């Protein structure tokens, strides 16, 4: 076997499935405007780990999604918590009060909240884009790390390291469990990442195109229609983000080509661009965040079918890695 772990009667046994109490080492990313309680509970019920994306939620909305998720599944689920969120204290308070078992933190220093969360029995995972910051996460006491490569949707690391290069580098740097993210949308991709040293995968774009995702149907259809080269990383002066090319993207490109200042770019971005695009369905003026793997997504389907397809493809690849 190329990596640690073994198949069981109903799943897989390794450090990630043990840490989270799940059947398959498949984690659904906590994406803004897509990852509500319906998606998170569906993925958890299917044997993976579903995540509620708190980045697009006011504290009272997050509380409602946590409570709804607890009613919809008796399986473990998580909350993704961007550490730069302005109301983070209220978010943490709700997470602790509702006894959320797992928190994925991102976009900030893991030392800030890891100890507090772990004091309340919460498993903490932090998202990074470099081996350097993965090591800092281990030093901060997190239980596992997600290493996200440049192929990913949404906000990307400034290092522009691809997942293929990132995972072995992070594996060398840390001893705690490692989850790969960025450009993973098939069981074959999952197999490749685990062969490189990951013990699980985090999948985002595939779960955007599910019935349970809270993103707008027009956005889901745009993702399915996206082809090779239809996404690009832009807004590097602010925070790099991978977008589907549309009218808004062209405005950003023109602004960058005209050497607009950071302040001018912030004014162009304005407020709620991502909400307008991904949640409300404005395919022209909205910010449409998605990963490169969108080019091979062919249809919208139930989240359980995505989990099942990933798992069966992974098992098939394990048994016959060179069969196509």
C-alpha cells in the first residue's frame, strides 16, 4: 500500500477517519454562500465530513445552521471559521455553546483561538497554503492541517504553489494528520494526494454543484458550463481569489492592467460581490469563486452521490491504478 490506512467493511481506517469519527476520508469544504446545514448534513450522513461555512453568515444565522444540522444528522460535522471575521467572538460562543465537535479555522493566526476551542473538547484543523505555515499550525497545537493548493477556488495563497508540489512539502514539515485540498474532484485525484502523503481530501467545487448546496442555481449551472481556462486567479493586490471569467472579472482585469491602486480596487470590489454572484445569481456583476476542477464537473447531483462516486472511484483506483 502506498500510504497508511486500511479498508474496512464500511469505509477506511486511518488517522483522519479516526480523528473525525467518519467512514471515508472525504471532507466537504466550508465554502461561502454554498455550505449551509443542508449540504453539511447530507455529506456527513453519506459518510464524509460536512462543514458549515461561517464566512458568509451573521452569528444568529450560523447558530440557526448549527442547530438545523444537529437535527438533520447524528454524525460528526464541522464549522469553517475565518479568523478575520469581524464577529468571531460571537461565532466562537455559539460553536462552544452548541458543542460543535470540529472547527476548521482559516485566514488568520491559529494561535488566536486554538487553545480556547480545544479547552472545550473541540477538534481544531487549520487551512494553509505553505509548508512554513503548516509547521506554525503544528506548533500552535492544531489537530490536523488542510494544505490547499493554487488550483483551489475562492481565496488562494500568495505563494501560488500547486497541490501536487504542496502536499509532499507539507508532509515533510509536519507529523500531524494532513488533508489535501485544491483541484481534487475525482477518486483518482484523491488517490494521488494520498499517495503523496495526505491522509484525507477536502473537496469544494464538486459540492457546489449539488442539490443541497445553498448557492444559486445559475451559479451551479455556470460551474457545470465552465471549461478549461475559464477560471483565473486575480485581485492579487488585495487577497488572491480564483474566479470564473465574467463581466466583473473583466472589470478587475482592466483595472489591474491600468495599474489601479489598492484603494481603487477595493472600491471596484465594493460590498457583497460574492453574495450577488454565488447566492443571488448575478452572473455578470457578481464575484464567481470556483476551482480549476470545475472544467470536469458535468452535472448537478445529490451530495450523497458525489461522496459515493468519489469513494468508489478511489477504491477502483486502489485496485487497478493504471486502468483507464
